[in-house]
């Protein structure tokens, strides 16, 4: 069936290694927190156990300020210079004031609270450059240049236009070019969005980054490596990475009003009493640990819950933002579809019955490796069609599949090949999508039509987005053909569609939509990577490519729309519980600040009081890790057809 006019590819899992690991327990904040705990313990031991001199007692705390407090305060000063006033500003004020006023233990506790809260998030903050490293690792560094009958490994940057190269089976195509010798297929799905293996014969174009099938192909280089399709995607992704705006975190939004209130109370207490210690006491109590610790705890708990549901959250800010996304943008292949062809139409000529034709064709297709063959065999199995003995099988590249099936000559070919031989064949109008034609005993017998299979529950999922999640717009942006995109859009209920889109065009659409409202982009191919990075929240389906998973904020391992719904609910639940902890903790802190302002809470007692508030806020935040009874509220079993 290599002669089919439209063919494509099945997903092939990349074997490239993972990108750079994100910062974890070895981050600076974690080391400061661990060091501070040890030093506070040493101070308490010297003070209450060894009864050491005041200088010896305070030595561990001074080390905390020098090795832990100074880096944290310096970072806060740098933020202030950039006019970034977050919830951690109060902690910096408390650290400086405690040193100036000699309240070293209170200051050390603040260092612990600040570094501990930041450490909770450090492991999940990704390294942006890992995306580009994963992308560059995937490409071969050399090409096999053919000189006469000898192969020479040539560095990719030395390949010139017109060079003849050989791409061996299962290798990644190193350059854009044209096939000059050989017949086979290539998987271009991660680059183009087309869901099937693409047949390659002499004269066919090939794209850099495509994965070769089981046959070696000889190609002529048409572009330099720096001008190849794959290189262009890298450039687009790099630009996307640099242009993505920094999201304002939930803690910073709340801290924007909490910080000036706390500072005002502290200054008022200092001015009215003339006692600077009152100011420090207010600042210590005011240290926004419900923001610095409780919100990260809620995020970490939600990350844990999501992981148990086969959803990997790489960027914590995605959890904060997902429930605020008002536009959802979907790639087609592999997200709203399964990325597999399905036989959806059998238009038969008289007098052959449809079931008999299917029986004959499926018997022959069992011996073919073409992706549409699997769809025909699957349809025959579902219809419980009879299997006939097959002889004289032939599948010459570019000319379809032939054989004797149960004593009858059966041929599966393309519309173009048949019309070249039988111009009067009564073929039905072409309706788009994939198709093949069947010839039995030299006469036209049937046209088989195929579609990429929509996921179950797709229409129900799209319908429930507005009432359940406040999503105002759903878009489909695909590199596939218009007929395929419209076919799917009609079945799932998406009105805004973009077809035949390149990675650059996808990125432009996502940037435009993100400028209007927070967006979530769902995709699974390398051609989706720039859009995944540019969206407010990028969700990758499966692990088809290291590049895609590195670019995404969230990775759905079990590719299903139900997992997207679960993630949206986890995000909403996280925000609700985090806000409860933050508002409740800040309310108690304000009460504590008022007590400190009138002298009832000295700095150390204020720090202890703040720790009690923290425990209450954290305990409430920990609720997010407990799985609810249900996280899906749409009919995931609804038939796609």
C-alpha cells in the first residue's frame, strides 16, 4: 500500500536521555535551611546544656547570619533594585533588625523560615536551558556521506547542499533533503503533526529530525544544517524561552498588600513607644510564613497528589495558574485523537458485498506493515470477518499491495494509480482524509476511508470546560490538513480551528492568545514545544519526546483527557486550600502583630508564636495531598463518533 496518495506515521518513542535535572535538595536554600537548623540546635545546647559564655552561645547564630542571612538579604536587595517587592521582604527586614538589636535567635528563626520555604519549591523549578539541550542532543552530530560506494562520517556542520547522504534504519534524519534512492517510511509526526508514517520514494522530500523506518534511504542535502527545519524549531524555541513573561506568584500577590500593613504597624509601635524592639517584635510576628511556607506546602502536596495520578508537575507555578486559564489550545494528533488511523468508511461497488470485500482485503493486509493495514485488520476482527489463505503476495514500493486471496486477485492501491489504469472507474468523490481503493479480479471494488480516531469523551470534555472550569475559549491548532482538522472539530465541538500550522505559526497564535488571557496549551510533538513554552501552562501528553517533556510545565503520562480534567481540579483545590492557609495565617499574624505592638510579645516569643501559626497553616495546607473521592466531572466514556 506504499502507493497511497496520503500516508503518515505512528508515534515512535525517542531514546534520547533526559535533560538537566531540576534543582533539588542540593539547592542553596536547602543547604542554608539545614545549616540553620544545626546551628540553632548548637546554640540551644551551648546555652542550656553547656552554660557557655554569651559569646560562645551566639557564635553559631552569627554563622547563620554570615553564611545564611547575608546571601538571602543580598538576594532581597537585588529584587528591590529591580522593583520586585514580594512577600519575603518582611523576612529580610526582620533579619537585619534582629542583628542590629542583638536578637540573634529570633533572626536565626526567620532565616530558617525564609530558606525553608524557598527550599520547598527549589526542586520543582526547572532549568530553562534543558529544553534546548534536549533538543540538540536528539539530533545526530554526524551524517553518513556517500562518496562512490564508500561511506564517510562527516560532521553535520560540514554537510554542503548537494551532498549525497545515507540515513540508516531507525536513525534520525540529519538534514532536509530529497530521496534519490530507496523506498521506505519516515516518522515525521513530532515535526509536522501528521499522525502516520510518511512513505518515502525517490523524489520524496525528507525533514531533519524525522525518524527513519526499517529501510536505508539515500538522500540529497537540500539545506545546510543551520537552515534545516529542525534548526528553525530550535531557534523558535529559544526565542519563545526568552520572551515568556515571568508569572506573578500567588504569595507575591498576597504579600503586595500584607507587607505594607505589617511595616506600618511596626513603625507605629516604634514611633509611639520609642522602643525599636517593638518594631522587631512586630516584624518577626509579621514574617509571612503562611505565604512563604504554607503555600509551597500546598503546592508540594498537590504535586504529590498529581504524581499519584500519573501527572508530573515540573513547574510549581503551573499549579497556581492552571485554574486561571480562560483559553485552552489543543494540538490535534495525539491529544484530541489517539494518533492511529481507523477505518470509518467502506464505499463498495456492486455486486461485491461489503463483508466479503473486507474479508478478502484484511486477509491480504495481514502481511503488510503499512499503518493503514492495521486499521483494516482491526476492522475485520471487530466484524468477525473470515480469513482466507493468501499466495503470491507482492508489495512493490510505490505500487500498492497485491496477492491471490482465496483464489481471487486482490489489489490495494491509491486513487491516482487506479485512475491511471482505469480512468472510468466509478470512484466516489474524495472527501479528504486518508483513503485506499480495492481492486478485485481487475475490477474496482471499493474505496476505504480512514480517519485519525478521536479520543473517547472528547466532546463531553470540551462541553464541560466552560461551566466547570470557566474556560471561555477552546481552540484547535494543528499541523494537519484542513479536512482532518475540521472533521475532528465538528465531533468534539471546537469552533476555532487553525490547520497546516508550522511551529512558528503555532507560537504566534499562542502568544496572541496569551496576551489576552491566561492560556493552557496541550500537545505531544516536537513541533508543539515552542507553543508549550509560550503558553501560561504547557501540558505535554505522554513521553514521546524528551524535547516536548522538557518544554512542558506539566507532563501527563497516561494520555487521556480525563487527566487534564484531574489536573484542573487539583489546581483549583490547591488554590482554595492555599488561600485558606494564607488568609487564615495572615489574620492570626495581624492579631499577633497588634499584641507585639503593645509589648505583650517580645521578639523570641513572637517568633515562637509565628511558628505556632505556621504549624496551623501548614497542617491545613497538607490537606491537599489527601485524594478526594473524584477528580473527573465529565463523561469520559462518551463515544467519539
